[in-house]
């Protein structure tokens, strides 16, 4: 009798988790492809402004989700030092998102994802440099194909662009630096925030940082965007959907982490990158080579091996 009662409940739970994973995949891949589409079409050349739109949407929707919809309990900031730590994380986070968006102006999504897959390498590097945390030598050995794969993919990438590559690499490093820094700065029990509350506080700070950056580095953005909006009636809609997806990607990432496990998330993340590459190639029809595909495959396999080695030799 009990098994009969549990069966529908188990099915509902499985369906719920599957829906979350689909939402996570579609949000992450969707925002990536729309970023590329916006920055490569319409004459839209404003990656910092685009990042500011993302952060504005995250600030507003985080407030609605936590304060009004109560998806997670509100965790207040308890001290000035904690606020300064969050502000530091916000600036690093800004750098990673802006760098990633700038790189999409110059690089295909497929190569962008190949470089982004090296995040574990930078995470391990910063963890060692900042906390002197050492992993087993086998774990570090697994990072060799991660880096080698990107080197090979770079040599076989028809659309390779040095500035785009440097910005993409910088964004990847900043993303890894932020995760390590977060673990250090918000490590005490009294300061820990879940990812949704952290996003709630980081997003407005990011907007405040990005506004002067836009005014200085993209001074004619409003004039050009208003002009483009008149020429292309769907541009504003795409910008709105893109910004909403940026928040959805963060929310779904939090929910998938909450309802699955860290290992499941890692496996799904590796697969997500591969799916994004395939979809981008089909959508944008950017040329790829056997060498490039081989390099990216090596990187992904290296990331998988690194995750497995880290789990076994922890």
C-alpha cells in the first residue's frame, strides 16, 4: 500500500527536478545565445550596457522573489564588514560577466564555451594561491588535458581573435576567483548567504559600478539604442527576454543545486556546455574544424576526470 502511495509522489518529484533542469539549461543556453545574437546583430555593440541590463533585472526580480514571493527566507546583512565583502564579490562578478559579454563580440559561442570549461583549472589555482589548499597530484594531473584541450582548440579555431580570447580567459579566471573569494569572505556561519540572497545584494551594487562604466566607455549608448529600437522593433523585446533569462539562470541554478547534489550539478554543467556548443554551431553556422572539436572534447573529458579525481581523493 505504501509503495503505491509513494509512486505518484516519486514521479512528481522526478518530473519537478527534470523541469528544473530543462529550465536551467534553456535559461543558461538562451542567455548565452541571445548575448551573441544581440552583440553580433543590429549594430548593438554595448557589452557593458548589456551587463547592466542583466544586473538590473537580477536586482528587481531577486527582490520580488525573496521579499514578496518568499521563495527563500530573507537573510539580512548583519555588519559593515559583511557588506564590504559582498561589495568586493560584486565587483569581481561584474568583471567576469562584462569580460564574457565582450568576448562574445569577437568569438563564436562554441569557442567561448571551450575556454569557459577551464574554470576548474583557475579555481584550483586560486584555491592554492589564496588558501594554500592542496589537492592530490592525481587531481592536478587531470587539469593537464583541460588546459591542453583549449590550446589545441585555439589552434584549430577559424574565428580565433586574440582580444576576444584574452577577455574570455579573463572572464573565466574572474569567475573562478569569485567562487574562491566567496568561500573565504563568507565562510563564517554568521555571514553565509545562500546564492539567491547573495544575488539580491550583489546586483544593485553591480548596477552602481556599471553605470559610470557605461557613461565613460559607452557614452553614446542611449542615443544609438533608441535609434536601433526604431529600426528593429524586436530589439527591445529581445533585450527584455535576455535580461529576464539572466535572472532565471541564477534562480534555476540555485533550485537545481538545492534539489539534486553537487556531483549531479557538475555532470549536468559539463553536458550543458556541450549542448550549448552544438546549438550555437547549428544556429550561427560558425565554421568548426576537427582539431577544434578534438580540443574541446579533450577539455570536457579533463573536467570530468578532474571532478571524479577530486571526489575520490578528497
